[in-house]
């Protein structure tokens, strides 16, 4: 994997990729996908994941907005991709040329503040917006964590699309900790196929959307046998289904909350049992190297039990939005509680409250943003279309 990624990195540099370059990657879930992502980072670039199932118009906008000059893909996907003035490299068709490159990684100057990837999310203006995530955010997500334990004996399942930031946890949680990563086949799996993969490969650490978790528990709870840590998120998690899942011996269910703007997870709540008095599953407490505040409309802290907007700070914070200084300034605001003049907070738009025990409970949204199968949808984007 690393040798091939080094060859891709050297080939990309010959195509003009330098530190900070944004490189598109539209590759089905596969070993080639991992090689491509690693190769982009090893060349000093940042990857822009593109879902081949998106309409051509949306892909064209994202590539144009990110000024993508090099695109990594597979030959079978070429008909679904927009044409343009960018260099197309097919990791399958062009491998003979790539394989001529050095197997040594190029010497690049990547730091914790360097850009790692740009993920596009639904935008309230009718157009998707690119979130700028740095290397520090990924490292903070998966190294020396306090919400999961990851060892070389763990087995992760990579079932998310790379354009969904849950893949950040799946891919880098395993690779940066020496664990095993199992890739699901490229097509959307059925519940049975997903369950069979979990059992066949003895998956120990798994991420599911709240909706998929509900389906799994309702119809095939036995597929979760052997899973040690089950992270659930993307939407409100059903308490009765958590209780039912916790009947499985050795299982910890973790409510993982967080927007793309703070690198996948912000708050987590791991449980091995739920008291009968709990009617909603709290999102828990901020993970390590993350700060949260519950503030009113004047950015003042609210008392325990009072609803306020959740603001996020810390090492997971994105740089902002690509080519959107107005929106960046609106959502990433100065941190009034920090002595560092550069410190910022991200306004989530999520309404929450502190419970008496210090846990945070999710209440709802300030705006009209909704979640569908874990994906953020701005209704105004639909209206604009």
C-alpha cells in the first residue's frame, strides 16, 4: 500500500501537484481509493473526495470551486465525470506509467496546519461549500483518544463513502494505529452483506448512521456480536434500540456527535448500559483536545438545563470554508473565552443543554437544516433548485 502510494505521490508531483494543491479523487471504495488518498497526501496535496453518484453538474461545480487541476479516478467512472481543463489520471488504466516512479516517498514539508482534505456539504445558498480540514484535526480524532480505544488487534470496517467524513474515522483510525482495515465492496451493501462482513472479518470497531443502526438492531442484531465499540451518529439515536443493542455481551455503544467543520467527532458518550430514567441519548462530553460552550444569543454561557447554541473550539477545528470568507467569518467567530487572539469557535447551529451530571443533550436546530440518513441537507438548497 505504502509503496504504491509513494509512486502515485511522485507521479502527481510530475503533474504539478505541490504543497497545498487540491487534488480531486473519484474512486470507488477499493484499495485504489486508499492508494490515491495516501498518494495525494504524500505529494503534499489535499484530497477533494468526489462521489461518482453525484450529478455531473454538482461534480463540475465542486471541481471548479476547488480549482482542481488533477483528478484521480478509475476508467469505468470516466463517463460519469465532467470534462474540463484538468489532468485525468486513472489509477487502473495508467498504472504502468505510475509504476515507473520511485518507491520512495517525496520529501515534502507537511505540518500539523497543512490542509488534508476538502469535503463539500450542503449549502444554504443553493451551492455546496467546501470545508477545509487540516492534518492536526485528523490526528486529534484518532490518536491517543479518550472516547475509543484502538490497538493493533482491532479491525475496522470501511463502509462509508470517502466524501462522507465518517470515512475519516474509519480510514485514519485504523491506519494511524496499526489496526486492520476491511474495505466493503464498492456498491451500496445490503443489511445482510454488511452483517456478513462484520462477522466474517471479526470487526471490532464499527461506525453506523443512526438510521442504519436502528435497522440492524431491529432485523439482525446478531450481526453485531463480537463488535467491541459501535459508534452511532449522524442523527438522533433511538434509546430503545441502544438498550436492545447493549444486550450483546462486551459491546459499548458510543453516541458520536460532530459536524464536518470539527473533523467528524466533537462530543461522544460511550455506554455499556442505559438507566431506565433516560429518555434521550445524550451526545456526552467533548473528546480530548476539544472545547465546547453552550451560549445564548449574546454569546454568554447559559445555566445548566437551559437551551443554548453549541459552539466548538480546539484542535479539530477546520480552517473555514473554501473561497467563502463571508461564511467563514459568520460561522468561525473569535473565541471570547480565550487569551489567544487567534482562537476561534465554530457556531454549529445546534441547540443543546447541559444536564445536571455535565452531559450534553441535543435538542434540535436553530435553522432549517435537516438530516437524511446522516447527510446534512440545507432545505434552502432544495428551494434554490
